C-alpha cells in the first residue's frame, strides 16, 4: 500500500467526517432553537387564552423535569427565557435567517443586552462571521464595537482605490480599548508595546479579524540609518502590511510625517509586488479630529489615527490606587519570607 495514496485517502475521509460533524452540530442547534421558540409560543398562547400569570412557569418546569428526568434545559429560568425569546421574535420566518444559527446562550445574551433589533442583528452577524464565543460577544457589546468600527480619522478615500478604501475604513476602530493591560500611571510607550505582545491573543481580538502578527520593533535599514517599527502586521483580507505606531501622548502632526516615512520604507523594502499598499495606524492617548484631518490632508500614504484607552472601566479614583506588578511582586516576596 503506497503511503502517499493512503494519506490522501485518510485526509479526504477525515475532512468529510469533520464537515458532516459541523453540519450536524449546526442542524442540532437550529432544531433546538426552533424547539425553544415553539415552547415559548405555546406558553404565551396559553397565558393569553387562559389568563394565566407567570406562575405557570415554575409548575411547568417542575413537571417537565419530573417526567423527563435527565433532560436539561427546562429550568424555571430557561423557560422564562424561551417565553421572552418568542416575544422578541413572534414571527417564525426570522429564525432560519439569522437567529437559529447562533447558540442559545448567544441569543439570550443579545436579547438581554441589546434592545434595538437592528443593532442586535448586526452583532449576531458579526458573531457568525467571526466565530465569537459567548464571552467574546459579551466583551464586544460592553466595549461598543458597533460605535467604534469605521470611526477613525483617516485618508483612505484619497489614497486607496474602492472598494479597498471602504474595507480598510471598516477595519479600523476608534478608540481601541486595551483594558486587559496592567500599567501604572508612569507607563511609557514601550511598556504598552511590551504588554500588548504579552497579551497577543486579546490584542489580536481587539484589532479584529484578519490581522497576522509579524513582529515588534521590526528593524528597517534605510541608507545607513536604522529604524524600528513598533508593531508590524499583515492583514489577510486587505492583502497588505499594517504598521502600528504607539504614542502615549496627544496627537501632533509630526507623528503623521514619521509614519508616512515608515510606510514608504515598508513598501520599498518589505512589500511584495502583489501586495496592496501598506497601511499605517497611529494609536495615541488623545487627539483633535481637526488637527488629524489637516495633518493627513496631503499625506500620500494610507493611514488612520485612533485613540487608545487603558483600564477603561475603572473610575479615575481607583486607577491610581491599583498596585503595579512590581509592587505585587514585592509584597508576595515579603509573604514568602
């Protein structure tokens, strides 16, 4: 038996099994979502017809669990969610289109967190497209992803052809929220960079789909001088390199000029002929949109400017009271002694 032929057969069968398993899982999920919707519909109709109060749900839950021992999903709380689910989507026709593709926990989170249906559907679409877990979906809602996407000040329309300019614009956010970093009040740009690399998974999640990390302090030699890019990525959907520069200060126009130089260098020294023009992202502590617009007006390389936010959810009076990593280590050493 030829090894290569066998490996090809094995790989083909394995892929078929995996595709079938995925299809089966999707089908099972859709069937379960439809079942929960129908249960919610039945409860709602009986409440309307018989004038029953919400008190029917605890009794129904008790009887179902008694007659169907070992069957999960019919707690009092979950039956109440099924009723709420039906009331949110009283028309069954909407279920196969979008909602039925999401796990039950995702659907409940969307209903409980977002009241506007159009906004809810937007997050549902993003969830399916990016394969978000429930925790990631919760984070994206809490950090207002919808309001941040496509909100950076940039010059993409002037420097990139359509539809690449539109795609690039939807790729950037403003602000970027790095609340997973632990930094003291005297942190420097290199401290931010270092921790972003240490938390590369969360960093890539915040950047969004398509970013592939190439390196930090990426070395470029131009003439006889050495230059170092803070962060270099390749974007698989935009088909281009992305240079990210970190500034722990308010935006000043000089930053745009320096980033423009870096983009020219990457285009000449790193970019392949088949790649799209390199894009720059400048992340700064604060900015004036008018100043950024003026600074980018005559720049011929595509770049955008966004703010970065650290420890976004903590009140100001608590931020300064948080111990640094070094302080925690010192106290821990004292405890060991």
